[in-house]
C-alpha cells in the first residue's frame, strides 16, 4: 500500500511549484536568487556546487540559486566525514561568504531551498524531517539513505508534506550517457554492462556507499523495470546482475583494485556501443537549479527507489550465496521496517 501511495505521490510532487516561485521557468532565472542552504559540510560536493552556484557571473543555466548558509553536521564515527568538516566549513565561510549556523533549525528560516549533502546516509532521514516540516524543496545527495527502509520513509515524508524532493548520482546526467542513448548505431537497448569503482564502508550496505554511481549508470541506460538481482563478490570485485521484466539483462561490475573509471557497454538491436562516463558535477547542478526553479524532479521518486531496491536485493543475494532475489521481496521487507 505504501509503495502504491509513493507512486501516486510522484505525480503530485512533479507538479508542485517551488514555494515562493509560483511562475518560475527553468530557462528564466527569478528576479531574486533563491537562497540555498547546505546541510552537511563533509563532502567535496559542497565546495564544487557552491563554486558553480556562487560564481560572480554564472552561466544562465546555473543562475538564480545562491548558497547563503550552511550547517556543518558531520559523523564522529566516520573518518571520511569528521576529518573533512573543519576544512570545508572554513572554505565555504572564508572563500564564498557562506554563513555557518549551529543547527538545521537555524538554517531553515534563512533559505528557500536545501541541499542535503551529508556524506553519511544514516542521518539523512532525521536531517530531512525538519526540512519537510518547513516545506523547503530539497536535493538529497547520494546515498539518499543508508537503508532502503529509510529511503522509503524519506520519500513518503516528501509526499505527505507535498515538498519537492530529488536525489541522484551526478553520472545520471553525464553527456556521455545521453550520447549513448541517442547513438543511431545502437537502436533499441537490449542490455547493458556498467562498471565503476566500488569502495565499501562498514556503516552502509555494500553498493550504497560508492557503487551507487555505477548502478545508476546501469539504471539510466536500461530504464526502470528490474525484477530480480543476483550477486557475486570477491575481494576486489562485485558483480550484480539484474533481470528486467521484459527479459533484458543488465549488470554492474564494481572494482576496488583497478583504475578509477566509470563506463558501460550497451547492447542494442542495431549494434553494441561502448562508453566512458565522465563524473563532472556541472550537469547535475544544472538539473538541481532547474528543480529548484520549477519544483519538478527530473527523476521520479519511484525510479530512484528502484535503484536502491536493486542494491538492497544485491546485498540479500550475497547473504543467500548468490541466489536471485526479487525487487518486490526487498521492497516488502523494507516497507515493514519503515520508521514513522
């Protein structure tokens, strides 16, 4: 029932206007820049995004949103979080003039829209709750949460509060993926083998931490509709294979002792097309700006949840020795675990 409610809620969210910007158009910056606030200063994304948004003369597609305040946050039990907070906080305050506040509650009255950037997915649900209560449109960086249950809970809160919400890997909007899909030599997509780095982090399901980038490449090229996933893991490699409802097969190969490269081989009805995928941030930030201006997410919440269900099914397959695990079974279990 909850999953059906989320699917129906996507229609509402995609049509909801950004609060205070009722007549906004994606190609027309508002007369007053939207004030953006950041939650979590423990990822390089906060500097990269602020550099683009707060440029003295931003590109037209990046104009109209400006980072004005931030709450540092940080996770004391995660070195890749607490070791970065002080440096990124200092850079945003001194280089970009961003006001640093002591709590999310202090942040929200100062801003129109929110970038939830905490590198740790575990606190995202609790950090997002006051944002939804304040009905501030929010982009949630990857991973949207550290569990499928929390991801469902976050998107259900977005639906209940009628707050525009969007989450994505930067790779989804890489021009390289668009070039593959539009390649006349490809034809209809019959399958895909995606690959990318897949470092692990003990507090997150295996693929949630970094494998999500490659999984989202796979999902972008294959489209929604995966029904089951099976997985093989060795010391240096992950291989998660999904079967789509129309019989197509797509896989993600995650590496831990190989060059830092993202890419895919797409199998088509006319030919097979290989592609390296760039990991630049600007295309994602362009989509975030469009989202903030219009309140319309470029990716449905249902499609985003399928990405996380794919990764959760891969984890369950690992626990079951590589047996295929259905997407519906992990969704049903996660729905039963949703914290309200």
